[in-house]
């Protein structure tokens, strides 16, 4: 007899039995041992029909193809730039992917991006050995000037962005800050100093309560408490997600 | 002469009072606090992160690196000389080997997961407390793992088989003492650490291991609760609002 032993969106720990019987299928973050399906990491159990998977709550960023991330230039080499991407691995940005200019051999690459610069880039490839290639060719990919960078848990990024960017648009709209959220948990924001502080606080709040329901309403009332009634958002925002 | 009553007034199968908490060190990727009687352990997990020196890197999978450290003022008598010692190196190594069977580091080639175990106060059973804390911290850090690892020391004091020895019992002089630290993977019952100091017959060893198994299941529940509580507290606040 098959049955599920956990509720949807319940916090589960490694080794916890999620379901018994062969009618259920182990998804991400779970494994089957004998008849039972067990969790293999800390997170929220997610029941989707017959499949059971885990939405992780913690852990460092693992590079994934097509993610738009923020990276910091940590080295300038002969043929490109090496970026720190808030992960166990570094990313490589080749000259060809970094600029559309013609670059002569042996040119000084720091005139494009120098040490310590933050870039918005997109992952083009990740090998099994976790060699990461990124590109700067694409809409919204650029070098960041001014503003500030904050760090958050990369697993909370989808919550900070919200459905179709709803959450981050709300913060942008209320605080009038420019915000770019990278999938690797780095967030760039720029606005007036007072508004930046509010935005940082709001993001910290979302991060802390990301696993709870009804967060959008809470964030809205938090922002309205500071700025008064918010205008309803219409149309789509051009967020980088 | 017989050992009829324990120094600490416990039953022979009773554990000392246990406290556990996850996420106590904000700067670490995962952390935990584990206290059993007067033995207190803090564990902090950093990574997966870049591993140097480079020759230690394993292109096949990530490696685990444990560091066990007793603080100078932690002991029951003499000051513990700070810095690595033969004893702490051995315990770091056995901790690593006790935790390795549950960890899945395939996803992190060339990287390292660092575990630092610090003991501000000890009263015997420090390697067991360290392993319990480390496994909570690893789960908190979001490292994929099949189960938690739980450890307890059992042994024989004079003619009695006892669970969770404290320092007074280890130093008992009325008769022979055996101290057996055991670590297990609770879901499968597999043993990942088994050491012994002293002497014991085969029969007594088997009896002691049975008692260890029962004790470990009790500690396991406390470990799981510690991890869940980290997220549960927020939910209570949520309901109050």
C-alpha cells in the first residue's frame, strides 16, 4: 500500500521518509531505498502528482546554463577575464564574448573590464568539471557602475523575483531603485541612499521568510507602510531574471 | 566491587540532557550547536568552495575536510595546549570517515567542503558531540546527503554496560573501563565509526552496541528537530500576525 508521509511544503531533513510504496517517484533531492522514498537534502517537500521532489532552502550556488548572474572580475588573462560568481567555481569570459570591438592580440584588456568590476553576464556553458563560460552578448548584459552589491541565498532568488518579476518590480516601483537580481544570489541596486536602505531591508525580509506563504501581501504592506499607497503595476516589466 | 549507581545519578541507559540548534553562525554556509551534558560542540560548514593546494583536488568528486579542535580552556583538568595535536588529527580523520558514507559530493568536482568543529567545553564524548553537530551543520549547509549521522559513546564501567559516559566514569578507578564511541546512519543502522579504549568481551560489545542503537535513535530525533526548528520559529510568528 503506497502512501505519502509528509504534507506539501513541509520542511524535511536528510534521511526523512517521504513516501512508502512504488506508486510514487523520487524527484530532485530524494532517493529510493527499498520501498521508501527518502529526502537527501534539507528543504521543502513538493508533491506533484506521483512525483516527490525537494525545493532546497540552503546551499551555495551551482552554475547552470542560461542563468543570468552577477560576476566580479578577479583576474585578467591573455584571452579574457576570470569572474568570481559567488560559487565554488569561477567563470571565464572570453574576449570574443566580452566585447563586440575588434581586439588586437596582446591588447590591454583592462580598458574593457578591470579588476573588481561587476558584470551582468549569462552562462553559456557548464562542463561536467564545472568549467563555466559566460557571455556579455545579450539584452541587459553590461558592466555595472555605481550602486551597491548585496548578497543573498541563491535558493531564495526565485522568491525575491516573484512570479513574472512581480516582487522585484514592486520594490523597484516603490523605492525607485534600479535593481538587478542575479541567479547566483548577488543583487545590484542603485537609487537614493534612503531608498537603497529600504530596498535592502525589504530583500532581507523576503530572504528570511521565503519559505512562508502570503509573502507578496506582507511585502506590499511593508512598503506601503513606508511610502504610502502603491500604484498598481500594469504591463510587463523588462526584468532580468 | 560493583558499579551500582552512576556518578551523575542517571539510569545506566540514560543519556545526559541534550540541546541542539541549527544555524548559529551567520557567516558560515551551515552551522550547528550540540550540547550533551557538559560537552558542547559548535560546527561550521563552509563550501563547497575552491580547494587549495591544487594537488589535493579530486576531479571526480568533492572532498570533505574536517577540523576538530578543543579550546584551551575546555578540558576537565589541565589546559589543553592550543593547535593541532596527534589526538586532534586522529579525531578529525575519524570524523571525516564517519560522515563521508552519507555525503554525496559528486556534484562538486575539484571543490572542498570544510567542517570546523570547535569544543568550548568538554566532559567526555567530544568526538560524538562533534559528529552530531557536524552532520546537522552539513544538512543546514544544503549539502546532498542520504541521512544524518548520529554518534554516542557506550561502554563498560566495572561490571555495568552504560550509555553516554562522562569524564568521571571514563576515569573510574574501581574496576576496568571500556569507552566505545559509535557513529551510525540511523535510517539503515550502519555503523560509520567504532573505536574503543579499554577492554571488553565480545558479548559485552554486542550488548553495548544494541544500547548504542537505541540511544542513537533518541539523539536522531533531537537532531531532526533542531533542523526543523530553524524554519518552524518563523511560522509561529507568521500565525500570530
